[in-house]
């Protein structure tokens, strides 16, 4: 089972959630899953673009109240 890291980025505004994802990715190995919650309005489009740029897999995007929760598998 891959390592799973949860990041609570609620209350952080762009570009901070993506910065937190990038920092966690640098500390993690390939195959690690990041579970990231953010209520920033730009988060959904930003996380899609970050995954495309880094070749990470966006496994899921789900709504959790006012937040969007992204599940990312690192390349």
C-alpha cells in the first residue's frame, strides 16, 4: 500500500496550496498519494495544471462542503 499524506490547505489562498503540495512532493517518493483539501477558488484548476506539469496522476477531485479534496499520486 502506498504512503498517504494528508494536507489541510483550507484557508490558504493561491498559490499557497500548490506550494504546500510541491513541498510535500519533494519530500516524498514516487507512488506516494497526497490527499489535499482546499477551499481556495482557484484550487481545482491549479491542481490539475500542477499534475499535468509534474506528470503526477490526479486520481480524484471531490467536493467536501466548501472545500475540494484532491487525491494525487506522485510520479
